């Protein structure tokens, strides 16, 4: 149990385009989901906390207009990187918090912006 | 500010050696404590967690961790490591008052020499 999926697993896009990443909790409901970014050889950096049915809470330094988060249901949150630039290339990871107060992580999405 | 520190960035061991990875946190209130593991090329997986009760918790793959409240520590142990334990290990703390965000340690890379 407690499986979290992400789609796509990797994406390559042109600079200026937008990319949507989906995060789904497959076998549990998650009122809270989190989006992280991981730079090479570094730990996870929390970008935002997403609560179902409400606006996401962004960490300091994360542009909310650039990284749009939607948590429309208890099993789905989406992160849209708008007008992507090469510096947005990274590994994006989501997690979903279960009723047992434990975060379960998705496999990540590798984004490469050309 | 709340923080989590992991004592070693890299640990090198031979197979069958005993393992102890240190984790200390700074927060005076009630905490939930976690160890996550990231095997090469894979996503973060929950290794074990402590919420309350017996301070010695057992996780998957023969790992255990002991919560020592007086030392603000939650060290991870395994009596005899295997080559397949090569991975990065992250300690994380949930203080239950930060919108369920996890506070992460920087991670410890464990390399097991066959």
C-alpha cells in the first residue's frame, strides 16, 4: 500500500513552454501533498505544500506564478512549470501525506528544458 | 529554528559490519521521526518511523532506530550490513505544527564494499 505515482517520469521541452506534472496517491487519500525539487548531490528542497481544495503554500523564494499547483482531489495534485527556462531543469518529486501522518514519495519527474 | 543534523555525509563499511547513522534534531516539543532511504536510481522509501510508545522501532530490511528524547536523537542501526544497503539515508522530523512539513537532514551516503 501507500503508493504514489508521478507522470511523466521525464520530460524534455523547449524554453518558453509549460509543463504539467501529475502526482497521484494510488491507494490512499491525501489531504496534503508536497512538491520538492532535488538538485544534483543535494537534499530535497521543499517548494510548496498543497492542501486539497485550497491554495498551495509556497516556500520562500519559490515563485507561485511560475510553479502553479492544483490539488483538485484527494488523490491528485499537479505542478505546472510555466514558461520553463533551462534553469528550471531539475528533478521534481512529490509526496502525499497519509492519514497515518506519513509522507510517501513519488518516483520523481526529471525535467530538461532546452 | 527547527533543524535536523546527520553526523556523516559519507560512511564506508564492509559487508557484515555494524551500522549506526546519527540523527539529531532541535525542537523541544512533540515530534514524529522518520528515516527514509533512497537506493541508487530509485525514489525515496520509508524505512521506519516513530510516533510514540516503544522508543526502539523496527523497520524494513533489518533496520531499527532508537529515539532518545533526552538527547534529541534518532539514530539508525543495522547489526550486519549487506552490499544492497548501499544507498542514501535521510532522517526527517515532523513537528506537527508546521503544516505537516518534514524537516530534513542533509542525508548520509552509505557505501558498502563487497
